[in-house]
C-alpha cells in the first residue's frame, strides 16, 4: 500500500522504465474509468504489480492526477480535437496533459512518452501524429480558463448545490484537486505498540482532535514506523468517527456489518469488545484478516450476505457501513466521481433500506446501532434515517456532539441527531472525507 506522492519530476525521462511506469498508469486510468473497483483491481495485476516501489507510487499518482483534474483536462483536449479519438488514445492524451499541466514533467518527456504509448497501443498507432500535435499545443499554450466546478460531473455539482448551497458546493469542487494527507488510526490500550506522541514524532504527524494521526509522509506505507509492529492502520478520520460514536466497551458483543476492508473492525476490536465482522466478499475480508494478524487484534470473521445470514444472535451494538455511491471518498478515490451515475443513487438507497432493517433486527433491546455511508447524497443519509424512524417506533436517533468523536462542529445535522461531514470542512487540518453518521438507540 502506498500514499500518493507530491508532484515530482523524478520520472521525467524517456527510458524504458519511464515508459513502463506510464503504461501502468494508462492501465490504472482505463480500468478506473470502466467500473467500480477497476482501479484497485488493476493495481493487483500487471503491469502495475510488476513495478518497483518508486515506480508504482508514481504510476498511481499520475493516474490519480488525471481523475482529480479530468474535467479541466478534457476541456483543454476538446478545444484541440476536431473529432473524438478512440478512448484509448484519449486516455493517453489525458496522461500526457496531466504531466504537462499539473505534474511539472519536462515537456519533451511528457510528449515523447505519450507518443510512444500511442505507437505501441492497440488502437493508437494511427494517432501518433495527433498525440504529438495536441500535447505540443498544450505545452505551448497551457491550461484554458475554467471554474472549479469543471472538475466535477455537472449532474453531481447540481445535486450538491441543491443539497448544501452554492458556497458549499463550490468549496467541495475546489477540494477535488487536492492530494490528501494520510490518516492513521492508532492501536491503543495495553496492547498498543506506540503512543500517539511517539508515532506522531516518528512519522512525523499531527494528532487530530479525535485521536487520528495525519501525516504528509509519502511512499510505501509498509516501510513506515510502527507498521510491522501492528501499531496502526490507514483510515480516514471521518470514517473513524463512526466507531467512536458507537463507543463499545470491553466485553460487549458488536456486529460489524459490511465490514470489509476492516478499519472499523480493528477499532472495535481494539476497544476490547467481542467483535463479529461480516461481509459477503471473501476477497475483501482477506485483507481484514491480514490486518487483524498484523495488529494482533481478534475478531470473528464471517463470509455471508447480511440479509441471508442464518445466525440467530442479537448484539449489544451493531455498526452498518452500508454499500453506497461513495461520492464522499473522492479525495482518496477520485475515480468515483466519474463512475457514479444518477440512477445508482436510487438503486443503492433501496439496498441501504433493506440492510438497515436487517441491522436493526440484530440489535438487542437496549442496544444501539450506527448507520453510516461514505456518500454525500441525502437519499443515502438523512432520508434513510427519516424513513427508518417512521417505520421503527422502537428506535430513536441519539443526539451527539461532533467534538466528542473528532468531527468539525458544522457536521451536526438533523437537530444534532446525525453527522453530515463534507470534504470541504476542516480546511485548517487539510480536509476530511465526506460521510453521514447516525446513532440509533433501541428502546424496546
């Protein structure tokens, strides 16, 4: 696992290594635009998986730069294209433009490697002249004027403007281009390998209000201090707030539904609770099992569909991080902006409604339930809670102070009964992923 590097000229050459790295970036871009999970899937196989650490870090960063600037890049390219080229050629142009306009790559390196990518690609050989001419024009003329919302699909920007207002939507759009720092959740208690202060000094990192550590350090994460000792795991501060709001105590039984990749499971296990982590993806749960082994934490791991799970148990507490459009995660996964479709939101809202009902039935009387999604869409957050409370008179939404769980004060919504975190918030700390979180207490 790696953190995205800052823009660099380290790969500004025309050597075979430079071309191989850019070929891997092209595959990441192509797969990232094709389907959900395509970006991560492409990182698990050649050509990306064959790269060395520095090369793979650069390839990932280059592809991510395209996703963060895709709207502006396409505006610049379309001004120079008389007709749309094949998609593979467009993606080569996008990579070249990202190097020229946003990564401070030498002009000759960005242009020549892009031309070579076209020459060896399946559909690009006939377009090498076009690639050369378009990129040389960009190198000469630079980026055309455009407003920040150009980096968002227009339908998403319109939704966020309607939901949160013009100023907030513009602030969200402005946050798209920023490469985020890396947040870590620290293993605490008697089994903790590091104190927060010691790890913050070693990385170095800032200790955030909720206890997460935030570092600007880049590169291969497995080489960072405390990784081998299992002292921490990567987890955005917004996501970590959900487990804090659940506030499990030692010995409590806790069910983590849709648990993979497992950051919240690790938090819950670190609290001393007896945790059952359930997800229908055996592959993704494999990553959780690896992190449990690395950190020395324990949890029961179950591969099952939540709705079909035939175990009759109820739990003191249940955490449901429901499948969602993931539009709040674009700081770290900018490809989600271009994969999401308007129809997805209604379909996912139906899934969330069913899962929320299933999760509620797993809560014992007197217990509590956390519902959360990494989505910015109200249909997946506030509307879900309103509909649930109309149906389930045996639950009530609990008020909470954002400061108690490490969130910005402006996150409180629904009269303090839920938290709506926007990526534009917490600018003084470098931003935060978008999230919706609500705690529901079962009264009978």
